[in-house]
C-alpha cells in the first residue's frame, strides 16, 4: 500500500501512518539513517506517540547536500517550462490527496481539520503561483550608453539551497520555500521541524511522483538540528540558506553562514501590534482578531501580540472579545465541536503559562481563562488580559498562544510610538475608517507588512518578510523567486 491507494474521502489514520515515508530522502530514494537511529513524533493533543522516523546524523546531511550539488548543474539547465510543469503536477497530486495531507497535518500538529485544509490550500497557492513565475524570470538587454556596445542582464539559479522550516505551519512554510527554489532551478536540502515532519515527507513524495529528478529535493529529519545542519551551512557547498523560526536561532545561523558569505533569507520572530482606533468598525476588528489571534492556537509569527484599543471603545471591545473567545472549544481534532487545538509541546505550554503569570504578577487584570484544562494534551484555555504593564514579558516576547492582551491608548502619536517600541518588525494591524489616518499610520509603523482593516497579510502573490530583528528577504510575489536567483551582467562589445 502507498499514499496513493488510501481512500481520499475518509482516509484511515492507521493506513496513513503505515504508508507515509519515515526515512530520509537522499538522491531520489528513501533511505534509513546511516546509524539506524530513529526518533518519535507525538500527537500533541494526547501526548501519545504516532510513529518513529529516521534520525539523521551529520554524515547523512552531508550525503544529502552532496546529492543536491551533483544534481544542480543539470537541473539549472532544465527549461523554466519543464520546472513549471513539475510544480503544476505537484499541486495536482496534493489537491487530489487533500484529506490525506490534512489528516497527517492534524495528527502531528493537533490542528482542527478545517485549519489543516486551509493550510494545505495556502501552500497550494504558493506552488501554483511559482509555477507561473518560473516562466516569467526577467532580464534586460539595452545599448550601453557609454561604449555603444550592449548590456545584458540575466538571472540564473543561485545554486544548492539549505531550507529549514518551522513546526507551526509545516506544509505552507515548506511550500513557500520549495516552490520558488524549484521554479528558479535550484536543488535543495530541506529539514522540517522534529515536531511536525510527516506532512513534509508526504509533500516530498508528491514531488517524486510528479517527475522531479533525483537529487533535486532531499529531506533530512533529525532530533539534533544544530549538529546536522551547522556542518552543511559551513561546508561551502551550499549557496543559499532560507530559515523560518525564532530570532535567537536565526542570529546563530547568520553567524554560521558568515564564514562562506552564504546568501541568507530569514523569516524570524514577531511582536505584532493590533491597533483599533475610536472610529474603527469594531465588528470587523473583532472578526479579524479572531482569525489572527486564534488560528493554530495563536502559534503564528503574524499573530497579534499587543492589542491597543482606543480608551473610548476598549470596554465595548473587551465585551465583544470575551464573548467570541468564550466560544472556542479546546480538544482533539477528531472530536465533534472542537475548534481549538493544543499547543505544540510541553515547552510551549510552559512558556505561555509563564508569560501570562508574569503579566498578572505585574498588575495585568485576568478577565478570561489563564489556565490549562484538565486531561492530557498541551491545551491552554482562551485567555484575555487587560491593562498589561509596559514591563511585562508579553510586551517584548511573542506569546505564541491563545492569549489576547488589551491595552488602552488615547492619541495616534502615542500608539505609533508604543507599537514601534520593539526590536521586531514583522507585521502590524490598523483598524480605522479615516483614510488619511490609515495611510499616515501604516507608513509610520516599522513593519514589513501592514494589515489595514484586515487580520491576514500573507498571500502567494505578495512579498512577505520583516524589518529589524524580524528577518531578511521576502517570500511570495516575484520577490520570492528573486531570492533564489543571482543577477549576472554581461558587457558585450560589438
């Protein structure tokens, strides 16, 4: 039995676990770790094991990168049209197996199925977008204004890439990196997070089934990320490192990449302000906040971390917020009525608990939640805090949980200053019906992305990335393809 033979309408969990690849993908073949070692993937909703998968050693990572290097020249010489066709084939396979992919994602991440389906669809948008971008790589040809010769600008694949993806959106984040890399003609070694590797392994199989040549996409799973990835980053064999994760880890990877001047793209942490002015449509703002704050149990770098509401409407906003957040039901994704999954692991549960406890100890008012429910799983109750003091950890650290922190403000200048008072600059959100204010505040906020009267900002056709300590480079749009291309100038004398 293989993934392709599982019924697509109501996939059987045991069959999925039995057929999803669990080894390393190196040079077109699924192979065990050289040592035979494995590690366990757990269900965060039950804390029970799901499956054991290959635990790569540094030598395995080296073999994967060498396979990517060996495949690079031939793949770079392939036509953009052929690469686009492979991506369209991958999209077709994933779409056909939607329920299988969504079930795998829910099993390992704990997400409700509706969220898993939405993530798969988001990833498909990126795959299909970059299938189109592959054939639109732009160059230039013009007369040299000085010598009268010709100036030719071409864009070429940057070369073998190292891709490192996070646990919170394991499919869509992989798609945001793999699709442009393949579209550009780059080979890759990709490492998923140890908590959520299974959906990426099924994704990689889809690339093979779509006809991707051996060695173009290699998958390395490991419980010892630094031990395996640092030698690859510092090997001098790769030409690009693309990482999504925390800022502290990103900083360390930048240091590792420096010796070989490795081209880097970093999508790092966030501390998003969510600003609601007195003239905002509060129903629109609440709807946007619920999608923004509660998706994936708040475990997203774009989630609202600091919610600033004008003092004249904050009491009404709080009532609406409590009403909406009280309607979330934590539980296992297979249970009826559940619309809120668990946090990913014990470490994340403890971190959210500590941030809430710190805010309350420093004077914040706890108006809803603030504790975990009884029973197994890494669940945390939807929580609302009010009047969080400026010295609370919540104002400087990502919550990454279902915690909404309300803080009042009075003037535009004040809230812009407070919103920008952070080392991060990934996303900011603004809600107002005043056009002039909307433009003024959006331009004043120090963020790579601004949601204006909406709670989502990530789209395949638009560039996404941060400023300050939130990262380098962009994913999505035409800019996402440029991340995997080098610009070459040819001076031609006639």
